[in-house]
C-alpha cells in the first residue's frame, strides 16, 4: 500500500500526470492486488498438494512464465493484456478483458488451493489415505468440482474474442461474377450496452448461373431477418464452418438481386489488443474490418453508390464516410446521414467528443477532428499547418486529391488502435500523435530541430508527422488508386516512400535520414534470417510460429523493401522525372486497379534494374526507434 501511495505521489508531483481515482484504483485492485492474491492461493495450493518446497516453486515458475509469455489474454494472470488506457476512448474497451481474466483466475487459483485442501496430509498418513479422509468432508470435493467446472465454463465461453476472424486471411477469395452496385444502411449504436442494430439493403448485378453470394460478418452480431428479392428466406443462409463468413443462396437465373439483412449484437474482436472496432460511451471506433456492416465478397471494382445513416447519443460527434448530407435530433439521439460513391465498399465510422477545425489546402477541404483535451498540443505545435503542407505536397507532385467532392477528414482515435488507418476520405491516427505532453515545448518550425539525430524528442515528432503523411498518402495510393497487393508491391510501399519525401522536404534530409536507415535495417534483418534463406524449413515450425514469421516478413516486404525499390527508381530516373511518371500513373489509374506488372512498364524500368542496393550511399548509422513501428497500419 505504501508503495502504491509513493507511486501515485511520483505520478502527480513529479510527472505531473493527473490522478484519476477510477483508473488508478481499479488498476491497483484488479490488476496488481488480484495478481498477488492469485499468487498466494496458487503457491499455497501447490505446497499442500506436493508438500515439497522445490517442486512447488518449480511448478509456480512454470505457471508464472507461461502467463508472462502467453499470447492468450485469458492465461495472463500475473499481469493482464491491458498495457495502456486511452485518454480519449476511456478505460472500458480494454478493462472488460481485465475483468473477465480476473474472473477466470479467481476460479482457477481458488480451485488449486481447494485441491490443496483435499490433498492436505493428515498426521502419519500418506497422500492416498489423506485424500480419502479429507474427501469425507463433502464440501471440499464438491467445491473442487464446482470450481473446476466454473473455470472450464468461463474459459470455453469467452465472450469477446472471435478466433475465426478474417482480418489476416488474405486467401479468402471474392466472387468475380458478382458486382455490388448500391448499398443503403441504417445503423443504431447503443454505447451503454456496447451494441448496435442495423438494417442493410444490398443491390447486386451478377452473371446468370451464380447461385450464392458470400458475406464477411462479425461473430458477435446475429442476423434477425433476411429477405432475398423481397421474400423472407431464412433457409438460404448457411454459415461457413471455421470462418466468420456466411453464404446466401440467390436465384441462379436472375441478373439482379436485392438482399435485405437486419441484424444486432455486440462486436467481437480478433484479439484483446489493437482491435479494429469498439463501441463505448466515450467514443466509437469502427474500421471496415470490424464488419459493423457485413461486407459482401465481390470482385468488381466498379463504383458503388453508398447511402446510409448512423444514430447515436447526441453527446457524440459522428464522423461518417463520404459526404454528410443531414443531421437529425430526436429524443436525445442524433442521426447523421451520409452518401458516398466509391470503388470499394469499406465504410468506417468514428465518434467522440470532438472539436472540429476546418482548413483548405489548395482546393481540398480538410476537417480535423480532435479531442478538446489535446487542443493545447495541437495548437502549440501547429499541426494544422503540417496537414496543409502534406496535402499541398502531394497535390503538387502527384495530382489533385481524388475525392474533391468530399472533405478529407483527419480523425483522432484512441490508442487501442495504434498507428493510423486510411479508408475512403477518412484518415485516423492514434491519440499519442496529438498528446505527447513531454514534447510540448518543441516548436513547430524546422529551425528547432538539431542535427543530432539521437535527440529523441525531435525524432519522435518527425515520426509522428511521417505517420500522418503516410496515412494521408493512402488517399492517393490505396483508395484513389487501388493498388493490387502482391508483396512487396502494395500501397504501403508507395505511402511510405511519399511520406519520406514529404518529411525530407519539410524538415530537411538530416531529420529524415533515419527512415531509409530503418528500412534497410528491416530488410537486412529479413534477408539474414535463417528461414528466409531456407524457406522449406518453415514447414518444420509450429503453425503459430510460422504464421508469426510470415506476418513479420510480409510487413518488412510491404513497408521497407518496396519503398527501397522506389528509392532505387528515383535514383535511376531522377526525382523530377520519377515524380512526373508517378503523377501520370495516378492520372491514368485513378479509381482503377494498378498491379505491379502494370506499374513497372509505366515507369520504364525493369525489375532487374530496381533490385540492386537501393539505398547505396544513404546509410546514416541511425538506430531504429520504437516510434518507427508506428508507421504500420495494422
């Protein structure tokens, strides 16, 4: 207790961080003290079972390190999966995981202790005879069975995680014979219950003979009503086992199909950290891959007409995709109506207690949505000017903003989704970009940056602007031009490259030199790894380790290898000529798909010409910082 008081004193008087009794005391009681309580019960139970201090200690160490190293949040009893709380989004989105974890380990640790009571040695009796004697006290075996059953029930019925989430399942194929033409949706959010209800009307054109259409759903949301061409058809729905997809049978002979789905429920997450969607009283954060609107798996990239409305408590400011067409208020709730025309159906919506600042960058209207808690930092550092400069730089060198009819919306989001994200005309960045209290004294002009690249504050701010520039670049490469991913080719490489060019233009080459050094470090690490040189040996790895290796390798290919290849192209062609070719490609492929095979002849280079030491002469020796990881979208 004295340690806790000392810790809070340092927090308030030294670090100048406000003491929030709800966050601080709940963390102390539920995380720290609960962990100690479990330790006492587990150690006591293990000793009663073994009556051997060495074996008990060894067994405890095994449980301890299993907890520390586990990727399953349910097994993290020493600490919890909640490594941070959001100043913007509140504590609840992650704290419910903490509470559920503590519920499970209350049963498990008490169960271990109760088994210990069952095994407690009686005077001059061995384990077997002591068990028989202790079992005569009926409450002990009954309690053991109840606790064992409760532990299994709580573990099996974990309510928040969807283990079949499709976020990283890129092998899921879209149906090329089906084209989505119109979507109309009405969605109601209920933050108190963290739930939603929706009705979505889809209109498709398809080739004759196509018998079904697949949708990606969210496992926590349940379909209540389904009609196909105006006729109720509950039997046409089939869930695809082991996935979060459903398959709807449609009339094979029809060329046009209308599907009307009503559903409701609570969202499930793919993991307990970095989740793509949550609903809370403080904020709503729903990326497209949270599947708050079920996504049909169609292959066509033609324009889709999207209309919809979202309803939420009036204290929230809702950020909707496309253009806001109207706001209605009734019974303490607001309805925001929107429309959009997009070649991709991936709507995201976000809400919070936002302040809104509007500005112009050339002909592009920008709307900045941020928490009033972070206004001082944003104004002191002149974030507004940097946003204008980023958009102006891209318009000057690549072309006009692709969605001129819609404002570009820059939205602060909670730290529960680190980094940033870009979808349609919305860019989100995590709150730490606008909330670095210790860096507040940094000025907004480049003269304040030192040539000493070990200056953490300067690198941190440059990294934040690099992240913003990366996500905004996706408006040109990713949504403006749909880049067909085939690692290392992807929109991530183009966005990383352009962000680096902007940062160099804004802050100077000495401030941006760490970026290509970071790329090269990642690529060198990948190429020096044993499994990269011996890919056949991957078959010998356990499935989870193989997936982790492949995911890390893919990230390096997309975010490091590809921008290095683009740097190589710039070296060969010259900066001005390369930007001219990029601008021409952007004009030719705007709202179309662009593959690597189409890109290469467009810039007039061969793959062999690019695949040579692309950052020769650019090494700086600057060490990669933890902030560098923030450039990843996911």
